[in-house]
C-alpha cells in the first residue's frame, strides 16, 4: 500500500515553475530518496507535502485517503506526518531533553485545567513523556547529555536531537531534509544505519532529500530524481546510477542554492 501519493504536483513562483507535473508514490515502510542537482526543487516538494507551500495543481494523498491539502502546516503532525529541516531548528537556550520533549506537545493528554492544577494524572503524563524521551535518546546514542543546553552541541548531535524530537510524535511518515548535511563520513555512515533502524524498530516510512549519494544509495530502496522540478528517473539505486539522464543532469550541474 502506498503511504504517500504525489500526483501531478506543480507550483510556480513569480512565473517560474519550480515543480512541473511531478508524480511519485512511496510504499509503506519504504526508505525512499528524492534527489537532484542543486536547484532541482527537492525542498520545494517537501514544503508542499508538509504544507508550508500550497501547490498550484496536483494532489498529495497520505495514508490512502487523507488529502493533505485540507490540513494546515501545524496540523499534519496529528495525522502522522513529521519532517526535519536542512537547517537545524532547535531551541538553543533549552536543554537537549526539553527540545526532544517538545515533540510530544501535540499528543499530550489532559486539559488546561488539569495542567494548571498539576493533578496526579498530569504528573503521571509528565513521567511517561520524560521516560519516552529518554528511551529515544538511548536509541539515538545520545543519552547522558539530556540536561546540557543544545547550544554548543556538535552539529551532528543537533541533527540527532531534531530526529529525536520528530520520533516523539510517533509518525507514520518521516520526512528527512538533508539529514547528513554538516556530517563527516563516519557520522554519515552511522546515520545510514540509524535511518534503517528507525524504519525497522519504529515501523515507519521514511522519505529523504539528500545530496550525499553514499547515504542515498546505501539507505534507499527506491529513488526519484528530479531536475528543474520535473521527474527524470525513478527506480532502484542500481537503476538510478546507470540512468543516462541522471548522469547528464549531475554532470551538467552548476552550483546554486536548492529551490
């Protein structure tokens, strides 16, 4: 079953077509890669899926029957979709644990009155959330820094904290936007293994945008390649590596900011 269906997606900015009639499907529990040269429109696709942008045309269907375009950007997490960002979005003045716990806010039980009175069920809920966050930190291999401020943590650790915050929402679909950005080769190799373990142990589907081809080729089962907002190839890593259109797109790439 397809968890995500993107059909005939198009969006323009100032007359320039950033995404041009793009279609692809992501099967349940797959690790799916969306790649392309700089400026191809990969992040724009993510922004449409996660509702930061509203496309001009096309459909985005999640979990078989959920039309994501009917949801506001802060509501998509409630249906089981969450994303990370190219640039780490953390609260630098807060601790690592506090940053991860924030991911639970949309699923917190108990009303305003109960929280204000700090009733026993609120204390029980806080304990549950804290234990869940610490368990995720164990899984990510960052336990022991929970009470340290995020500011000053290595960039690779900040990326893991952001992933941890996303896992707190119990997503069905996790969108990873440039997860290996700023990481060295050893960290990227560890991240590749982590992405597989997230899929397997948290029973979820993962779609990633990434420039590091070693991560994409080793982690993803299927890959969609776009250039100038249009799909030029889709298939397994081996099929993508041998595709002449993909080779031409990358060899002809000029350095520019991603759309």
